[in-house]
């Protein structure tokens, strides 16, 4: 995409954001950490103690308040926003408050640090604060064609690594989880990711810990290894999980995995436009219940994905929002027998008018690698 | 350190935190993202949309509210805190509010996401919120012997990479900044870091951008390259900057660098126990002013370092706190001629009763590598 096209897309996003601010009565958006800022401006704030914040009033031109030493990083279009660099002895919260003025309803990036939220509240005692996601999340959740194409490229790169995993090209037995995790990370970069976001490797009993931190455990023969990994590829995230078994899996593990595989496939099929998010979760949960593993599926079925690893829509009980064309999300049920073993299977899926489309393509069967 | 010793150290920290909460009238500490939580418990919250929060009342046992799927990650000592896992359809903010009860003065981790701060304020309308750093920062800023030893190990690992850089072992000319940045990152890991936090590579005119994001520019002969990098090594951070020139530097660059080198050395020497932080900054600034580059030193002289890359004490105008034994911080003046070139020189320094001690040991002279 040319710079001009990109800037046009961003200007159109700003207009949609302003329209929604009008509907919700939000007077100014205050954007700091997280993906709202790069989604609108192409610039990502550094996650440090110096405040970066875009002040986007409903009725005036936006201004990016940025540390002077980071101002040279900002490639910016004067028409989209003004730049206000601050010096080390300035008070950036004061600068933001001055730009806000008497506007009363303010929506601040969900990931803004508490220290800045509390300082802003002190500086603007009459203002009411809410989170920016109430403005931006429904807009960001619907991906346009360019964004779906970017998610596909990220998924394809993750698929290449997952294929290396399930085909046995990534050695497992005799290596530590942490070593395999680093290896997967290197391969994500080699396949085109700019950044590795995570590479969970849970082996043996650790496969029952959904967010296990890959550690010093040496992977042995005859056990499952859950690998859940993803990175950022041209700003968009990948996320895939495959479970492999080192050697011939015993019947009881095969049974567990077949229940999981059926549940994941059914949940993907259920993710049609118009279906409430929680219904997709319920489909996976029912099949796992019916298979006898209900209490061992201890997390939601999925999360939206885009510029952020986790974003709207969430496939979880209580979320009755219907799926819309362009929604992109993970479908990743898991079964975890504490102290024993576990399994998870995950693809990224895009809801389209023609039905749900999984954009990961690696085989779903239990991968058996040589011990 | 054995687990028992580590847990003893953590229990002692909790006692010091409670004493300071008493002095400041803080009724409960609410710890989420950032280093306060691992400093006290050994557990680091995942930076995701599911809330992890330790509720540490001044008058009761602490409780860690944690997503159920992450509970197996928590290695915890029942004597230090209780564990309260929450399910996907629970409201974790409600659980925290219930644990807080009628306590009124609450200090929340500086990096807690805005979304949780605002929800907590809604759930606890009578409470007053402040940042946890007012309790923890002065305590964390003073490193004990174990912590200084950990910082030394991290610094030594970063030094090995910096030595490879200044000796010309890391090829520069003909490579992109991004490629060199990835190379430095790989070397930080090879030298023992678990995580790369950043690897700034700014070449030619980009060397004038202090926080330049390493990009597609190909490094040429006859130009400066500012490399500022660090990672996490057994939980503690490294951070070092060296500037190299690809070929023979012209006299005007030699002049700029010699002013910088003298300013950095003088600032290190000035960092004695009892000296106000801003005075160390002023020493570097005066020498750079005297050298004729005053307006081109556009950031503070340094930041504290420990479990976080940037923490108290900050060496910046306006911070009149005196240095104390065990304070660890960067001393990193820079000179940046916009559009032309720049330079920065950085070591980590520990304030001790015997004087300031730089824990990085790589030569300070302008490194000239073959073009």
C-alpha cells in the first residue's frame, strides 16, 4: 500500500471514530499505549515512563503529545495531526489537560498506565473518564480487506513454523521447553515476523497449564507437547496452537484429543455471521462436556485478533454480540488434566458472508513425532 | 539463592512495604503489571486483558487474584500470599473490590491498565487512588548485594556484546539497521539474557534520533552508528550504549565525541552518595554547554535500573533526591545534530560509600571500525 493510500485509510478511520464519538457523546479521545494509536496514525507509543498521547477532540484537529527525544521517530502527516514535543522538565499531563480544555467526556486508551490516568484525573477534576475501546473496539474488530490480507500473511508464516513442528523438523525430545521456545521464536522471525509475541511450550504435566511459561523441563519420549505461538508480521498478529506427541500416544490421550479435535471443528463451523459470540463458545463446551472432559476446559473458546494479540470479539459466555463479516478471532478449545497432561488446538478464523474461514491450514490431527 | 532464602528476602520486603504503607497512610496496595509484583512475590503478571492483581492490605494477608488458566504458572508460598483464581465468566474487579472492603486509601501499580483503574474506581466509589510507586519506588531503588550482583552479571553479558561491536566483530557497513539490531538481539541471548528489551541502531542521520527504531536504512562507510541495547538477565536489566564510526571520523565528529566522552566521565564521577540527582544531570549538561553543543543534548542524563529498564532514581532537572548507596542508574548523555548525526555513551553506575562504580567496562573512546 502506498503512503498516500495508507494515509487515506487512516483519515477515513478518524472520520468513523468521530462519528461514533458523536453517537456516544465522547468529547475527546486520549490515545496512548495499545493499538488504537497506530491504527489511526501509524505511530506506536513506546511503553515507557515518558507519556505519549494523542488528543483527538470531537471538534478540533488532533495533536500528538510526544517526548522530544522520540519526536524524530514520528513519521507524520500534518493534515492528520499536529505534533507537540515536550522536554524532559515539562509536564506532559499538563500539556494534555490544556489541549482537552473544558471538554468533559474523555475516553482514554485501555492500556494507558495508571500513573497517567490518575494524574489526568487530578489535572481535569471536572472530566468523566471512560475507556477508548468503547469507541474504537467495534470499529477495529471489523477488518477490511487489506487487514484480512495482512492477517493471512501472518497466519501463513505461523503455519510454516507449525508445519516444521508437526512434521518433526523441530527436535523436541532431550531439549528443554525454553530451548524449543527460543527455536520456535527464531523460526517465526525467519518466516517473516518482525516480533515474537509468545511461544508457549508445555510438555508432559506442563501441557495441562494453558499459559505455561516455557522453562527448564527436558522434554521426554512418550508425552504431549502443547506449542502455542505467534508474532507480529507487518503490524498484524499470528497465533496458532498445535499439540504433538513424542512417540505413540496411549488410547486415553487419543480419546482426549479426538474430543478436542471434534469440538474445535464444530466451533469453527458454528462461527457464522450473526451467531452470538457466546454460542460459538457453547458449541465447543458442549462437545467437550459430552466427551466427559467438561470441567477440564477452563478457558474461553477464543479472542479477536488484529493489531493486538487479543482484542474484540471475545468468544466467551456472556458476550451476546453477534459475529459480523470481517471479524477475525481464534478458535482454541483445550482440555487440561491437572498434574497429568493436556491438549489445545487453535486456528484463526475470519467470519465472512460465505461462512467461517480458517486462515491457518496445518493438519488438525494429533501429530506424532519420533521420540 | 535457594528458594528458602529468596522467600525470606521477599517476606522482608513485604515487611518494609507495610512499614512504609503505615507512614504514608496507605490501606492497601493493588499490584498488577510492572516489577512491584515480582519484586514482592516472584510472580510476574501477564500483560493481557485478564486481570492479575495482588491485594496487599496493611492489616491482613495478601491475596493474588489470578485468571484460572494462569494459576498453574504461579509458584507460590502459602505463607506469603493466598491464591484466588477466577473463571472466565467471573468479574475479577469485583473480587478485588471485595478483598479491599472498606479500606479507603489504595495505591495501584503504576502500569496497571486504565481499563482496570476505571473499573476499580467504579466498584469502590469511596476509595482514593494513588500510584504504588510512592510506596515501593524508594525501596526498590536501593539495591541489596544480591541485586547489585545480578545487575553486574547482566552488565557483563551486555559488555560482551558491546565488545563484539566496538572490535568490529559485528559487521555494519552494507547491512540494514534492522538486520544489525536483530544480530545484537541474538547476541544478547547468546550471552545469557532471557529477553531482549531493545536494540536501537541509528546510523548516519538516524544517529541524531535518540530512540530511533532500527529500520531499512543500509549502513554506509564514513558515518556514525549509535547502538543502545539491553535485555533481561535473571530478572535484572542491562543497558549500554556505544557509538562506532565506520571508517576514519572527520575532525568535527571527533570534537563532538570528545565533548560527549568528557561529559559522561564527569557525570559518573559526580554521582557520589548524597549528591542530588539533578546535580549529576547538571554536570553533564554544563560540559556539553561549554563544548558548544548545549541545545543538542535533548534528554535527561540517566534513569534508575533494576527489575525494570527505567525506574527510580531519574537523573533529571527537578529531581533533588540525593543519591544513596545501592542506587543503580544509567549515565548516558548524548549530542544530536538533527538531520546530520549524533552520539551517545552509556554505562550503568552503582552509587557506593566508596564512590560511584561503573559496572560496564567497555572502552569509552570513539570506536572506529573498518568500512
